């Protein structure tokens, strides 16, 4: 009878070892499957980002062309009166419009900053001024237009920010 009891205990211990080994292997398998799925999702996300943001460096360089076209338009508009360069200005304006449309098609959008509250995530404050009728903390002048590529900042808008007006020293004296 003692022999049967000893064999029974040994059999149960062996069954427990096998069951715990199966449970351990099952847990390792589930972790490996979860890790594989996470890696697959991360790869898909990276591929999507690469496709969506692949033109970042190209678009950033092209913004210099946009800036120069707009400067040419502004300079030509000032000189337009009586100089007969209307055709040139219209051509440069049309080129700017087409370039802007192409950039928009690829997800490059201009940041609308003028008269908006200052946002350090989209704007770069170059200076402040109290010589404005804008509320304090808002953009009173845009020095260089900013751009977004989809939901990422491509280039911040360089702006002048309104600050609270300082009371003049003459107003304090009676």
C-alpha cells in the first residue's frame, strides 16, 4: 500500500510539473504573439508616417521660393504705378498661386497667424510691441509666414506680439 501511495504522489507531482510547464509555454507564446502584433502595428504606423511626411525636407526648401515670389509681388505692387510692369506682376502672382495649390495638395498649409492669440507651438515671437490696437498676447504682425505639413509644424510663423500698453509718464503727471 505504501508503494501505491508513493507512486500516486510522484504521478501527481509529474502532472503538476507538466501542467505548469504547459502554462508557462502558453504564457510565453501569448507574449510573443502580442509583441509580434505590436511590432506589426508600429511598422504600419511608420510606413504611414513615411508616406505622409516624406516631402518634409523638400517642402521646407521650397518655402524659400514661395517667400521670394511673395516678396517680388509686394515689391512689384509698390512699383506698379506708372511703370507698366503689370504683366510681370500678374505672371509672378499666377506662379505663386499655382505653387501654393501644389503645396496644399501635398498637405502643406499656411499658418494663419495675424490677429490670432500667440501660440508658441506654431509661432516664433521675434519681438513685441505696444504700438497696436490688438489685445495683449495676440499676433500684431507676421514677418515670415509659417507652414504646417498635415499636423506637423514645418516652419513656425515669425511674428510680432502685442504687449500691454505702458502708461506714459506724461499721463501720470498733473
